[in-house]
């Protein structure tokens, strides 16, 4: 038998479609979940590239993130002493862990390969770029990850051009919708 679904007389034909769909289906990740997103970052910065990094957290911080209480809108990342740090990110205190809780706005170490850290240091020090947190999420394995954008700040005229482009795209969609 070359075809795995060609069971012949072993399985009735009425069952074959069900077996085929079970075998061919790919499991969707139940663990992937966006925790916090910095929506303003794409407005204020021109994102050149992005990097996925890990983050060192305490147990009460992870529990608080599972509930979804965090904010990365005002935070930034920096390379100091060959290490990557996230500063001013907010993770709400977890009430059941009052005794062994965590500081809400403490600096958190970010985990990345040394080549990536060197590249980020070069971008920030030599090229005048900024490391902006874009989104914090649980990946498919249930581990907290942070997507950092290597970005350059936009000037006011760049922001106005972005607004005009977005408004024109909306208007174009409305026109196309009404013409149909």
C-alpha cells in the first residue's frame, strides 16, 4: 500500500473522509496570546527591523501576565555592559502573591544571542537608532517573548505623511465599497 489512506476493505468507505481530516490536520497553538502591544510605536517610529527576544521574569510576574495586566507603551530597551535591558515596562502586582510579589516597573533583563546584542548596540550607538518594544506575547510553547523593533524616530512631517496615506487608503476603500 503506497497511499496511507488506501485502507481498502479494512475500513468502510464512509469512515475514510473522517480519518483523512484527522491525519491531515495541523494542531493550532492554544498557548499563543498577545499580552501587551505598543500601537503608538509604528506611528512615532519608522521600524527598520524587528527581533524576538526572551525576558527574565519572576513567578508572580508571569501569573500577572497570564491575567493580562501589563503595559509596554512607555518602555524602551537599551544595551548596557553587553546585556539587553527593558526599562519602564509595567506589570501589575499579582494579588495572591502579596508577600513575595514583584516591583511593578523594575528593569528586566532581555535574552538574545550575543551577535544580536552586538548588532543592536551598533545600531543604537553608531547609527542613532532606538530599541522600541512592539509586542509582548506568549509564544506557542507558553513562554513570554518580546518583539523589539530597531527603529528611527519620525519627524512631524513624516507623521503627517503617514496620516495622509492612511486617510487616503480609508477613503479609497470606501469608494471601492460604494461602487460595488
